[in-house]
C-alpha cells in the first residue's frame, strides 16, 4: 500500500514500501560516472512509465468499445507476462528487503534496522517495480538519523539530480499518486 503526502510546500512525496539497499562510499563518484548513472536512471524511469500505461481512455466513441476491450485484454496478457518474467529475474538476483520509505525528487526517508554513517556519501538502490527489477541508483548523504524502537529513521538528501532526472522522479511520484487515488476509488466502490 502506498500513499502520497504533502512533503513540503511544493513537492509531492511517495510513501510506501519498496526494496531499498544502500552502501557507504569513500568518496562521491566522478562527474562522468554521475552523468552516466543519471542517463541509466532516466532510461529505467521511461521503461517504468511505459509499463504503467494501461488501455482505458478511449472516449465516447461506441466503435472503439470493442477495440478498447481487446486492447485491455492484450494489455492484461502482456502485463501478466512481464510480471512473470520480472519475478523469475528477481529470484535470480538478490533483491533487498522492502522498507517503509518516503521519496521526493530531492530526499529519501526510510526506516531500517541498521543505519549508515551520517554525512558520508551513499549509493542507494531503489527498486520501483518488481515487474522490471532494475534499481534506480541514486547518490545521497544521510543528514538525519533518529533511533526509534530498535530501528532507525534515516533522512537522506539526494545528490542534486539534473533537471531531466528531477522531472522524471516528479512524474514517477505523480503517477504513483494517481494510482493510489484510483486504487482508493476502486476499493470504495466494492
């Protein structure tokens, strides 16, 4: 279950449980490495956006109803196939455990049993969709670590993403927001 909350005055935030791993780094990656990773993250997000497109909005045209139902049926089959392949792939690699987290385009907050060292460069791996189990790799530093009931609440500031990646992250968060609203409406109508 995920929710969208107002995280700051201008940013929406995704709050939910996603697989997350982190690793402390001795130094920040070089600018060309950061640039390459940003391109890879953009590619992953664009694939996730394509996976999230569903057949459904076909307007009022009655002739499109049969086409729409056929597209929905094909969309379901492709989605099922991708989910099955994603699960097979996920079993072959070590997917980190899901953690409760909150993501914005500039910060990531999560809860874990162990905490990283504050203000040390971190390499974060965030799996946004197990149907396509490739992680976003983000760089950050933990700026606040609070001990809470045998665990830690970690707040990390993301390495300033470029404008394209920031827009893509904001779009991902917004799409999760729309999905959460659609799921709430679907559950309330049952």
